[in-house]
């Protein structure tokens, strides 16, 4: 039997899992977590519906609250873009200054792409908070014609051919035009 305290803990754990998935979880593992958590919450919602039907003559407000909580958690897990968009908006507001600081360090040459392949990926040092999801690295691109800078901060790294979501800083007019079109 789920008590009020247990229900509160379920909500807190769901929030923590959602934040961990957003910021830290590898995108290959994310699909399995999403599937498992959606299944668990769907089963919990179905159990609450069955109990609600059984107890319809002696229905309590707490039974309805449990059904609503499990139902909403299932919906927000299954349609993960809803909480992700909320986290993204808060993340943009809170970490805008840190991202601007990182762009300044890239401009000054303090941060450069890592690795010998020079593919533009720069893994940020641990002193920064997680400002780019999926490994806290940014993608630095310099236009070879005019040396204008573009820095891409990952919001969500997707699978192979699916597009990723990014915050983009750019000085390059061609890149700005491409985004506006």
C-alpha cells in the first residue's frame, strides 16, 4: 500500500532520474531507461485504475491523487519532450553566463579542440558545470574563409541519423542565414 510519504518519494526519484537522463545518461542507454520507466509507470497507472474501479463505492481523495500522479508521471516519461523542454528553458537561463564565458575562452585560445583528428570537439574541464550534455564537450567550428567562430553546445545528442538539439553561438553570417532559413 502506497502512503503519502512513499508517493512523494516516487515523485522525487522520478525528478532525479529525469534530470540524470537529461544531463548525464549516454544516449544509447537512454532508450532502455525510457522504455523500462515508461513500462513501470504504465503498470502502476493500470494498478491504480483497477483499484479505483474496485473502490468506487468507498473512493478516497488519496486514491484519485495516486492515479493522477502515476498517470502524469507515465505521460511525462512517455512524452519525454515535455519535461525536456522545461529543463532546456531553465538550463538556458541558468547557464547562459557560463556558456558565454566558455565562448570567450575559446575566442582567446584557452580552450581548443582535443585530439589529433582536430574534428572540433573540445571536452570541457571539470571546473565547468555541465553546459553541454552527453559528455560536457562542445563542437568548435571555424569558417576557413573568414575565420568566424561557431560553438555548438549539445542539449540532446541523438542516435546515428537523427538530429541532435544544440545551443549555437556563431559569428558566421553564412551559419546565421542557414539557421534563419
